[in-house]
C-alpha cells in the first residue's frame, strides 16, 4: 500500500500515512499511520492537502524512474480525481 509523509499533528514529526482513507467527511480524509508500532494513530487531513500530497508523490516517483516504469506507475497509482462542488 502506498504512503505519504505528513506531520503527526501533535509534535510536528513527519510520519508515513497510508494513502487510502479510513474515513471521509466534509472535505476531510482520515488516514492511518503506517509507522510500525503507531498504526493505531490516525490523522484528519484536508482533502485538498491529501490530493496535493498524492500528486507530488506521483510526480516525484515519475522523475526518478525510467520511462517504462512511469507507464506502470500511471496504471497502478492514478491521479486522484477532485470532487465537483455544487
């Protein structure tokens, strides 16, 4: 499962969080910490920050991979779609 690095929300430490939300609510996503021993920790993040982090990670991975791997990454790690606001 993919992870993104976010501040823990308490002390400001950067920790890996799984990219798949545990819960969604009114423009927020709840992510579970991927750090061994801290998987009980969760963090609410604004949905736009989550989308930006996913896009940044995907771009960073594409910059550092050969072209044929980039095509695989696009298939296995698609860009998140923004919700249409009414």
